[in-house]
C-alpha cells in the first residue's frame, strides 16, 4: 500500500506539471539561443526581412531600469522587442494593443505594460494614453498585455530604443503550412544564425515529451495487466506443452490433431497472446528508453541557459521538464519493483491453480 501510495503521488505530480506546462502556451515555439560563451551579434535588419515574409519571429532585449510616474519611481524590467511579439508568444490583451510595425519603424516612444506593472504603478488597467518617464523621456502607454508573469513589472517597447542586441529569438512553427523546425533553421541562415553558434530548442517538443511521460505512467496500469496475463500465459503454455509431449507418446501427431484439436488450438492461441503481451511491453520499454535519451538531450542544452531573452519563460519549462523527468524516473523504478513483487506473489499463489485448470 505504501508503494502504491507513492506511485499515485508521483503520477498525480506528473499530471499536474503537464497541465501547468500546457497552460503556459509552448505549442509550436522554437527557441534560438546562442551556445554557452558564444557572442550573439546579429543584424536586426536581416531578421526583420525574415520576419513575416517567411514566418513570425520575435526577440527580447532585457534591462532592469527605473521609471518615473508623477513623483514616484518604480523598478521595472524593460523588454525591447518587435511588433510581432504578442502573435508569436500568443499573449492576449487586457486593454489597448501592442505597438505597430509603423511605430517600430518610426521609433515612436510607445510602451506596453503587463498586468503586474499596470496594477503596481497605476492600480488600474484603464491607463491607455498615459505617460511614463524613462530616463526623463516620456513614453505613451498603448496597451496592457497578459504575459503570465505575476511577479515582475514588465514593460515592452521597440528594441530600437535600447542599447543592447537581442541574444535569443523565438519563432512560431506552423507544420501544416510547412513551417517546420528544419525550415526555420535553414531560413535563419540568411541572418548568419546557424547551429554552429546557436541551439535550436523545440519547446513544443519538450512539452509533448512531458505529456508522453504522463501518458506512459497512466498506461502502466495496463502494463501490470499485461505482465499478469503474460505470466499466466507462460504457465499455461508450459503445462499444455508438457501434456502434448506426454500425448505424443500415445498418438501420432496426425491422430493427435483429431483427438486433441482443442488443446492444439489452445496452445496456438496462448502462444499468440504471449507474443502480443511481450510486444506491448517492449513498446512501453522502447518509449521509456526514448524519453530517457530526450531528457539528457534537452537538459544538456538548457543547463547553461543564462539570464537573457525569454529567460523567464524558458526557466519555467526547464524546471517543469526536470521535475517531470525526476518524477517519471522515480515512478518507473517503483513500477518495476511493484511489477516484480506482483509477479512473484502471483507466481506462488496461482501457479498450481493454473496447472490444474489446464489439466482439466
């Protein structure tokens, strides 16, 4: 009971993490991040030519700054980006809208606040058209965005107003339109962004791996049934085989077909069931092995991801991915222990009953 309780707790944790990750919207997102200790100098004009003509991409340039509203000063996180940011990230608006392509190209001084910043600074979401002072320069608020960050006061503005280059990029994949990970990789070469200096991290695939872990954990309930049926099938096959061997001492095989046709059909059907049970268990083991390989692959890429563009969003899925991997690994270990215990217990208690039933 203790073992089953721990397994149930781990399974519940897996389901919770998977649902939380799915709610954060990582579907069809491809993160392009410079490799550890690599310089990320990129020509923004080349990126802008790729953007929208081929697929939607965006970026973040992050700085911690002080802004002034009336006589008060507030610490905020500035995020310099481009006009396609909310479309790639699939963020919605509480009020107003994001700055436009025209505003970006004309370098208009417009900003968008997230919910946390709007509530902290103004105590209201009805602040469209109001001003904030950034380094004594007035910027006009055009919208309030729901970015899912409840802890940080984020303010979005065109990256042209900042003195830093973006160090990470996010692209939106659309497989149904042929905009796949490989297509995006090839297109990014136009901006001199290649796999030599950058990692291409499929956040959508990471989310699906967590869903697969949860699915395998749930499917393991069937695996226990497969194991028990496999054990029973092996015993039954062995007993029938022994009986047929004894009968062959009395009958020729052709005579045995007529005399004991039901027994022969039974051993054939039992053998087929054994093959099916073994195949099902091997498929489960194959999926577990693949997941273990992906765990190492993604962890090696993400472990050196520093504080840069999209850090908050990537850090969340990174933590969830690690927790999910840990819970899944623990669950599989406990499941194997439980399966062995069940096998041995049933082997001792039911072996004689199965043999008697087959003899009858």
